C-alpha cells in the first residue's frame, strides 16, 4: 500500500507541478531571475516531499500553491513597478565601455576578470579593443556592443533594397499535415500533394516539410530515400 501511495502521490505531484508551471509561465533557464530560480527549486523540493508524505499530503500541496501564487503576484508587481523590479531582479551593470574596465561593477557582480575575458572569447571577441561596451544583464548573460568598424555589414549600409521576408511555415510535421498552417499561407491540400508528387514523396515519408515566402516547399524525409542516381556514381 505504501508503494502504491507513493506512486499515486508522485504522479499527482507531477500533474500539480505542470499546472503550476503553466500558471507561473515557463521560461528558459537563461531567462530566469534569481527569485524565479529559487522559487523553482523550492516548489520542486516541496513536490518531492508531497510524493513521499504518507499522510496529510495537502500541506505540501498547499505550500506549492502558495509559492506559485506569490510568484504570479511578484511577476505582476515587476510589470507595474520599476523600483520593485530593480529590488527583485537587480540592475544591468556596465562592465566595459569606451576602452575602460569598471572594476567596481565587476566586483559588485561577483564577476572576476578571467571570467569576463572568457565570456568575451566565447562571443568571438579576443581583443577588447574591438569592443565598444559590455553589459552584464540581470539574467547573468553578458551583452556585447562591438565598435562601428567591427559590426557586420547590413543591406542598409550598402544602400540595398531587400524584399520583405516572413517566417517559414511548417506544413508537415512528423508525417502529419498541418492544415491550419497550410491555409494561413494561402495553400491547400491539392497544392501540397502536387508539390510532394513532384519531389517523389508521400506524406507518411516526410519528417518535416516547410514552405518559405517564395512558396517553395522544402522536404526533410524520415529516412534516406534511394534516388535514381547516387552522388558518387
């Protein structure tokens, strides 16, 4: 009975965690604030306690709900109050600007010089003289602004007129036709069947098929299909 109880409580805690995550809002780990990180660890710990509690499981369940509601309340406060946002998430710190390293900001962020130089190299800046500025964001990532003559050339710099683009639409996903996506780009099943026939594919053979702004269908098959001719004949 104890094993059955733990099994049921574990499954229940997973369901509750899923619902609470949907309530709080799921973000990538790199986008989590310090409070979000601590809150996630705490809720996970309580969920584990709930799964192994043999009686009065409603207590850890109630604690999980309270933590989730507090997280939602703080998220609302962050969106409405700049001062509250700075207290909970902190402020971005300028670590380097105009050829000057800000040692006090490095010290305040517990960011040693070696780690800063490592972040520079990871992002492709092996020479600080190529940088205009480096800023430590509140999520722990460092943003870099290169000097004007080190930035990639854009069509605007060359005075070129570039046609507008759009997101590539997934029209087949794991052998399933995405009917709504197909209609949103102005195509239908008949058009898709014709395109697949021209490329000698069936829907069931397609892992992914995308359609770009030029109405070109690109097919990624599930397996390497034997073509009429090998590349290395």
